[in-house]
C-alpha cells in the first residue's frame, strides 16, 4: 500500500484545549486511517515550521485524500500538507521510465528567426547559459 507523510500545525485554540485537557491524538489518527482500510505507522510532535508529522499507509490516494479532507475540514488545524512517498524501487522504476520521456528544456528549443531590422521591444531575459532572449 502507498505511504504518506503528513505535516500539520494546530490552531492556537487547539493548543489551548489540549493544554487544558491533554490527550494522546495517536488514537484518533489511527481510527481515521483505519476507517478507510489504512494504518498509522507513526505520529510525532516537533519544533519548527510544523507542529507534528504522521506516517500513514492507505489503500490509495483517494482514501488518503478522504482522511486529509476530513481532518483538514475539522477546524483544529491551521495547516495540513500530505506527501505521497515513493519506495526506492518505485523511484528507480520512475528513473528508468524517465528515459522514455523526450523532454526538451525551453532554452534548447529553436526559436523562430527574427528580423534584424525590427525595432527592439520588451526586456532581455538571460537563460543562465550565456545567451539572452528579448521578450
């Protein structure tokens, strides 16, 4: 099953309520993910940009999105970000598949010819490889 890392922050009101009535929120998080057939692998609080982190396993993106939407819509959080995690094997498969994609960086695409007698207009953008383009 896919794994997901969630970063969250509580509202000041949530922190005040938890301070007045401390509780282990792992139990609630576990029940949310289990309701869609998933599993909670970890729950941590932290210093820094986010108040906490959770590591979940869910059957699919839709199931995880349902949990995130329910939690995010509850009003206790000021922020909630979820990242789909890839295994090393999935990343290696993606790297191999990337070889099939014929991506071409914008600065390597041949531009249409311009007239030498045309009046310059716009500003000049430098693309980082020693050439400039007037836009």
